[in-house]
C-alpha cells in the first residue's frame, strides 16, 4: 500500500507522466520485471496472478501502479515484480497473457532492461490455468479438474482442451 500512496504523491508532486513513471520503475529495480501498458483496472489482476503463483514458494515484493497517464493509452496500470525473472512459456506469464495479451513484459537486470516482449509471445504451448473455461460446458475442466489447454495459435488464442479436445478461442473468465 505504501508504494501506491507513494506513487500517487509522486505523480501529484512531480507531474511526471505515466510513461516516465514506468521508466523510473525500471530503473528502480535491481533485478525483476515490469509489466507495462496494462489496461486500467487490470493491474491488480496481474499482481494477483503473480502473488498466487509465486508466493507459495517464496515471497517477493509486487507493486501495482494504477491509473497513471500514458501517451499511448491515455491511462494505464503497471506492475513491478522485484526479484524473480519469469521464463517465456511459464504458466505465470501464460496466465498474464490470457488476461491481457498486449501487455509489454520487461526483464530488468542491474537496473537495465535486458528483454522486452508482448505478453502474447510469452504464452506456453501448454497452459495449466483456471482463468479460462472450456468451450464445452459439460467438460470436467469447468468444475472438478484443473484446466489444461494446448495452445494452437497465439494470435487468435485458439486452444484445445486436454480432456474433451474441444477447440475454441480462449477468453479470460474474469476470475
Ligand atoms: Zn474440455
């Protein structure tokens, strides 16, 4: 919470635009990741995914900047992860891409950006997730079994269900 209040104060007092703030977030991290250009309102969903998936093993700071000014988007959220580097293809990055495929994923090392990709390109070939439901309403993936999907096309997000083999376009269920 302190971080968010800090950011709000920083914006008011400095008049920095959101783009500069995101750049500052990159400089402020020694090692970690910045998720940028998040549609306003979705920042906390992205940070929820990070906390749910990473904190079961090891806690690391996750900061959310909400409703900051953006030259490209008008307004945006961003999320900063201090410490871990997530690999493209991991279930964590796949879930983030399912929520919003057009987020910019930045990898930071020693305060410098060492990599940048749209979230869509970080989706794995197989995703384990309950953030989408199977297109077949009778499928066990929708209630008792954990969702497992093979990704057929990363642009259209066409997937095939592991259990019933239904092919459909993945749609974030808002959970
Ligand atoms: Zn299914």
